[in-house]
């Protein structure tokens, strides 16, 4: 049963969430006192809130997907964020959204797929799971990513400068930057080598920080000693951090996949970072957002 069109609301005593069928996007997240935790999408900085990235993360060279000698035009981060999903399940604490191929998607991505996005709100945690199914007879190459923008500062006192990102592991591998939307060949030292990042505008003067390898599966965000958020991403091998200098939001982005590396002109199916889903199989990609009364630190 399709219930496309209206937003879906989920709530507990600790969190409330609103998800829009356009992009199956989380558009509002509030704490138990009704305070906003998610960026509100002011287009003066960035109109997104928490878009879902599918079937690519980042950009392709010239925004073109090359497959079987044909070229298909697809913009950065894919088409899911601009597509209207059907609401296929809605019950207290849970909603499932579905996207199936259309003439519009086939013009960009010549593969059979089914994408279900499940939101489950349980107490202090909302979990988002994207499940990509392959109904076709060939391997399905795809990426999936999350792009939630949290208020920075959060509504618990403290300035932007007081906020910290607390990783659960020291991050030692060098990081990349976007270059024309592609993954830089050049790398730089990891800002989370100590396991702690004090984000500031300078960190984002050259766009996002891209962890092609991330060791952590959890990041806490907020002012040490105050309430804040924990972002969990088991099984997601990449991570992006992004803001714009002066913008009152910070994106913490678990990914399976990344932009095409500079100078890589191979066909799409050979793109590094993709999941390859066997015929008849499915693969799930998940993240969680938990409200913490004290992030520690």
C-alpha cells in the first residue's frame, strides 16, 4: 500500500523525528524538550538536511556513468535524494520507504534495483537502514551514504568552538579532499589522529574531509560534559566531515563509497569503493543517532 506524499512522524520520550517522502529524508530531529538537533535547511548556506546518497557517493568524472560503452548522466550523490519514495510501512516507532526504478532513474543508472529505507525510533536512538536489493541477473554495483547535518552549536550551551568530535578509535590513515567533486590524489594528515577533533571553519576551507579508511564505528558530538549526540555506523567503511565556513551545521557522513579518484576513467563497475550485490541478494547500510545526556570527553 502506497502512502506517498505526507511526511511520517516518529516519537519517543527522548526524541521525535519527521521523515519526508522526497528523498526519504530525515527533515526534523528534536529532543524530548522539543529542541532542534538537525539543521533546518536554510538555502543561504545549504538546502539539505540529511539527504541519502544512492547509487553513488560524491561525483563521477564529468557527471557521467560509463557502462557497456554507453554514457549515462548522473549528478553528484545520485538520484535518491531527488526522488519521491513510497511509504510502504508505517507503525509506531517504525516507517519504511521504498524507491523502485523509473524512466528517470534508468536514464541515469542502467541497473535493476529496489531500495528500502527503514527508520526505527527506540527510546534515545533512531536507526536508519538502507537495504539495496538486486532483482536482476547481473551483479549490481552501488554505493550508499548518509549526509546528516547537525546543528553546530547544539542547543545545550557552549559555542561552536567548544564542540568536539570524539572518535572511538584514533584515526591514523591520511585523509583526502574533494577536487572538483572528485577524490584528491593528494592526502594530508588525519585531523582525528588523537581521536578528538575540535572542528572549526579552517578545517572546511577546502571543502570536506574524506576518510577513505575509518577505524571508528562511533563518534560523539557536542560539548564535553554536556548533552549531545552519538553517531553509530557499524559496517560503513568511509566517512565524510563537512561544513561551510561560518555555517551553523556540521555534517557527519558515514559512507559505503566515495567520489571517483582524480584521473580514474574506468567503467563504473570498476569504480573503487562500490558494493557489488549478487543477483537475488541484498545488502544493508545503517547508521544510528543517539541522544546522550552527557557525551563525556
